[in-house]
């Protein structure tokens, strides 16, 4: 294994981890490089310029944001527009079928909410959802639903999910992933699976055909007109 030298930049360390540090001699690049979370202590312009330089150097093709608040994305876009930089092409935040309770604490993790969805839709940014399966909690007795997701609508949402899954003879996990993929524009779930069985099950979500009625039922479950949209 190659030794990481102190002189290597963050991008070079990432490439070393992927086994692809060959800039210059052979064309190699990272397709999508993320800012894992917003860094409020570094001027956005500096962060974006660093990403843009990596694109111009051919080291990455696209850059994306993760755990950003919508107004920070808007600021980033304004800077990129000024300098004609590509800007963040996608946004990866926490999201699942269950809706977080108002004021639920997720620490440094930022969520996909209605405001972010509408911003990304309007700006043509792809949205990706991490921890979509709540680490298996929809189906596993050894994983409980995280407390920030326990709210007034939780039981209704779980009921709708199980009913749709039963009707289609699919698993709740598959329905959660398919529900995200059926959104227009689609929301791409980023799941992990430690077993081949789980991976096969999750990839089976690509074959789940949700009708408009299923989507309506899943969308509306637990909906209260006076709720703050989440
Ligand atoms: N940008 C960020 O800040 C951020 C934060 C968190 C995560 N992420 C990304 O998102 C990815 C997914 O996040 P995650 O791992 O937290 O969430 P997840 O995909 O919701 O949960 C993965 C967990 O669920 C279990 N699981 C998966 N499929 C299952 C199935 N069909 N049945 C039962 N259990 C199942 C897995 O167990 P087994 O191992 O037993 O299969 C694993 O423990 C990560 O790999 C990471 O790349 C990004």
C-alpha cells in the first residue's frame, strides 16, 4: 500500500485511497467529489474556488454538497454564477420515508425538506438521500426507529408503508427506496448493505412499480393540513 505523505492534498489522499493517484502520467479522475459538510469558518468562495481548480486540473469531474442549509447553497450558487464556475451539481442530505419530528435533533446532519427540494428542483440540482433505510429499522427488531423520527404521524406512515408493501408483495425497504425514485424529479437513495441478501433486496426496489394511487397514499399518510411541511 502506498504511504500517504504529508505533502499530499486532500484530493490526492482520496485518490490514494481509491488506488488512482496517477495525475499527469495517465488520465484519472474522481467523478464526483463532495464537500461532506458546510465549513462556516472558510469563506465559501475559497471552498468553491478549490473545487473549481480541481475540475480545471482534470482531477474531478463534478462537485457536490452535503449537509448544507438551503441559504448556504443559494450563496454558493450566487458566487459560482459571478465567476462562471460550475457549482455544486448535487446535494446529499439525510432523508427517509418517515418524517422527522419538528425540532428533532440530528446533530450536524442536515435534512432534505420541502424548502431544499423546491430549491434543488428549480436549480436542476440532483438530490441524494443518505440513511434512507434508517439503518434497517423499518424491518429489523434489533434496530429501533431513531427518536427524532418518532412523531404524531409515525404510526400512520408505517401503516401505509406496510400496506403498500403487502399489496405489491415487496418489502417495506423496497417501497421506501422506490417511493424516492418515483418522485419527479427522482431523489436518489444512498443506502449501504453489508450482506449480499440485503443488497439484492434493496436493488429490487428498481423493479417496484408504484401507481399514482400508491404514491398518493404514501405521500399523504399522517398528513395534517396544519403541519409545517416537512
Ligand atoms: N453525507 C453524509 O453526511 C452521510 C451520512 C451518513 C451516511 N452517508 C452515506 O449514506 C450511506 C448509507 O447510509 P447508512 O448506512 O447510514 O444508512 P442505511 O442505508 O439506511 O442503513 C444501512 C444499514 O441498514 C442495514 N440494511 C441495509 N439494507 C437492509 C435490508 N434490506 N434489510 C435489513 N437491513 C438492511 C444494513 O445492515 P447490514 O450491514 O446488515 O446489511 C446497515 O446496517 C453510507 O454508506 C454513506 O455513504 C452519508
